[in-house]
C-alpha cells in the first residue's frame, strides 16, 4: 500500500509530557497537511507544507504545537507539555503539489489520549 | 472564513432506501467541494469532488452530488443504499485560489447507519 502512513497509530501519555507524531506522505507528493479531529467534529486544519517550507502555521492551536518537514519528505508534529484538551485524532494528508486544484489524501491518523 | 454545515448528525435507513445528505457552505468566492467517507475502522477516503464543469458529479460506489451555486449547497445522493454504506460522511470545501486555498474546511459529519 502506498498511501499516507502515520506512526504511531495510538499514543497514551501523561499530562505535561511531550509527544511526537510522524507522517509519511504518498511518494512524490509535495504538499503535506496536518489536521486535528475531536469527537463529534470534522477535521480541523492545523498547518501545511510545500516541500520543506511551512507555508501556513497560524492555525496551530498554541505555541506548544510545532511541525517540521526537514527534507521535504516525512513530517513530524510535536506537542509539548501536553494537556488533556489535546486528546484527539491527529490526521496527516498529502497532495501532489503540481496542480492548482488538488485532492488531499488522508492517512489513518494518530489517536492521542492525554491522562 | 468559510464554514460548512451538515444538517443531519445521524441518519438511519433500511437497505434499498434512497439517501440524501445535506451540505451547505458559507464562502463568498469560488470553491472546490468534496465529500469524504470514513468506514468503521478505516481512514478518510475521497468519495467525490467538484472543481468545475458539470455540477452533477459522480463518485465511487454509486454516489453522486449536485453543486447548486445559488444555494451554496453540495448534497450527496445515492438511489439505493446498502449495508456496506454504513459510515460517516464529511463534506469539505476549500477556496479556489487566494489565502486558505490549501486548507480544507470540514462539516461535522453525518453518521449513516444502514439496517439490513
């Protein structure tokens, strides 16, 4: 399967700990997106990369959230000093980055539970 | 900023019944429109999309949607549902060009339960 992959699929952590999630996009997809989905809601946009450049990060939920895509391939999303309100599904998506109008393809997500 | 409303939170149908799920968006400019589906235990998958052209678009598994610009709507339809259509359905929109064009805005989703 050559879809978007995310690791880990599940993460349980204690409040105050740092967590990092990884996303591997579809091969040769230049654009990568992070979303968050809480119970009963649709996915909510967080941030976006075009290759290694983070072109939008104002929607990251707080300064405890950061994302990187250092070589334009995989990306990581880090949450520092986790809070119980950070419990959610974190979704990654990718798109080719060659068209003006594109479809975003989603990964399976990382479900975070903060105790 | 754009927003998306899905009118039905949970829809329960018997097999062979017809389906229509409502989706309305709020945005003053031109948009791209999507329906995604999430089957139990699986990730979000694209069902169909509208970029331009014929406002009636056909997707996978017999689904179709109609874009009515005057009503800011993109309703999803299927003439005869199957038990395997049990899933959560999300409508999403992004502006065509300009700030935020990369950012999908989703509705809250509609859970469809099909009874055999």
